[in-house]
C-alpha cells in the first residue's frame, strides 16, 4: 500500500537516526487489552519518499503538511494492523495520531517492542509500549 | 461499464490515495466523488448518484457507523453498496459495520487488486 522499498531490518547500532533531530515522529495512543502507545519515527528523507509514493507525486512537490498527514496515516495503519492481529477478537480504540515536534521525544518511556526498517532513502523506526499510557479522549476516536 | 464511486474519508491524503489505487487497479471508474465525512456524503448523494461508496469509519461530524445507519434508513440510498476501508480488522468491528449494511470490508494496508476485487464483488461485476 505504501510503495517505498524496504531493504530489510536496520541495525540498532546507529542510534543517531532515532534522535528527534532530522526526523519526523508521530505518537499514537491506543486503548484495549492491553492499552499503550506507539511511536513512529522516520528520517526526513524517508518521510518525504513515503509521502511522495503514497500521493503519487514527486518528492520536491510535497509540502510539509502533506508529509505530516501521510505519516499520521501510516502510524494509524501500522498501529491498527498490529492491534488487529494481537486482538483480533477484541475491540480497541486508537487515539488521534499526534506529530511530535522537533526536539521532543515520544512520551511513553517503556517500549516493549522496537523495530527498525531500512528504506532506500532513510530509516523507519516503530516502538510500541503496552500498559504504560492511557488513551486520551479525542473528540473523534480513530479506528 | 464504468462506475461512479464516492470516497468518504476525512484525510485528503487518504482520499487521493484511494482514488489513485482504484486507477492503478484497472477498475473502470467514470467519475469519482469525495466527501470528508458522512454528513457531507449524504449531502452529495442528494444530487449525485453513485454506484459504490468507499467509507472510512473514524471521521469528524458524522462517522462511518452513523453514515451507514443513515444510508440503511433511506429507501433509495440503501441500494448503493458501501465498502468500509479501515485499519480496524477486529471481528467485532467488522461485525458491527456489516450489521449496519456494509457490503464489503477492506482493511488497511491493502493492495490495488484487493480493492478492485471487493468493488467488483459488491457490484456484481462478472469475473474476467
């Protein structure tokens, strides 16, 4: 669905790419059994590449707002997909994906799972923590 | 035959993407309409006929559940097949949306051929 090429699991050695600088991150809380939160972080080039692929545009044409929207949608899909597999017979509720501003870390500190994927133009990191965060009560819950 | 399709999603990026995937899939679409929530979709359906509806669940003002409920209460609009596109693939959510009248359900992420197959199934397009 996202047409970015993946080059396999990335090494965890280069922690610099997981820092808030030069990356875009989205935090998404979820409620269910268990509750928790997910943090998706992409290097800036990877985010632009994915947004361009998603929208069928050239990378140079993509605005920051479009990149943010696509990254939020990507976070929503990854989290929903993971939870649907884990809790296929249960119900869960996703919060509204929130862009983590530059220099800010994702709030949850106890990550149970961390997965890094190397893309042709950067890196994607997903961290999921369960049982540490309550889902906020957004006006419109995401499914 | 080419079909008229309505995409209901509050995300402009997602609407663009769904439209793009339909084009990529080879599904024959003559017109594509867009609405950002259920209420906007109902307004559009008062003056535009469509052959199929693709709807998200979570949307501001009127979400997908309420939208399907309103469609099912309308003697004319209830005949339009609605397909839900959602990240939520839990059996509970699928059962709820199906009970409200959804004829199809596509979970994100999905492939172009998956969306095409679901559109053709709900529209009764002959195979091949």
